[in-house]
């Protein structure tokens, strides 16, 4: 009886090549994991302070870039709601800025797309709180705060700012 013996043959060479390839892939994966810290778990991502020009970069106009919206000085990542906030979407006018007044008034008028809540009615302020808590804080991760929330116009720290003195502010709810 003639046939392949127990020695190396074409089948054995293929298996050795496959094992070598797997070892190389595992080594590369281990190096990648060793030198790259894992991303923070959802909800634990570090938050940052956004100036108006920085926040404007996240206006939903560039494909593949996150979409950010600020309400009450809190910056939310609304990318998961791209169909509402992305380029050409119905609420795209709200993103890339602090649109607190527009959210309170349920308005997309450019004059209302501001942080300024001066002159809002009690009903509009209640609507703002409801939407802030039940829509934005409930659905979207907080990625930062607007610099206006804690800095003066000239960029100096607002020494009078105390989170605990802000209306409806609970430090545990912010993170």
C-alpha cells in the first residue's frame, strides 16, 4: 500500500502556515491592546468645556463627525438622533450651539437659537426643564459644558458660579 506517510506533506505545510498566521494575528492584537487604553465605558467618558467656535464644529454638516447640541449650558452628543439633528434634518438648526431659548420656545427661528433665557414665560421655562430632563438627559450622553456656563465673557472664571446654586441643578444628575 502506497500513500502519504506520517511525515510533512502539502496538508501539513498548510496547517503550519495557518498556525503561524494565527500566532502573528494574536501577537498583533496583544500589542494593540497593550499600548492602547480601552475607551471609557458609556456614561463615563470625560467631559470637556466647549467654546462657541469649538461647539460650532459639531453641527452635523460633516459625515462621520459627532453631532452636539447644548441646552442650559450642557453639551449632549445627539449623533444617535442623526435623523432629527443631522445635515438637512428637521432640527439641524439647533445643533452646534447652545439652543436653550429655541428649545424652551420650541422655535427654530435663528433669533431664538441662543443660550439667553431672558424674558421667557413660566410656561416656557417649565417646558425647557421638561425637555431638558425627559428628552436630552434621558436619551443622550453628556460630553461637556459650554464655557459660558462657568466663565465670564472675557474668559475669566465666574467666581459667583456655584453648581449647587443653579436652578434644578443636581451634581449627581450631571454625570
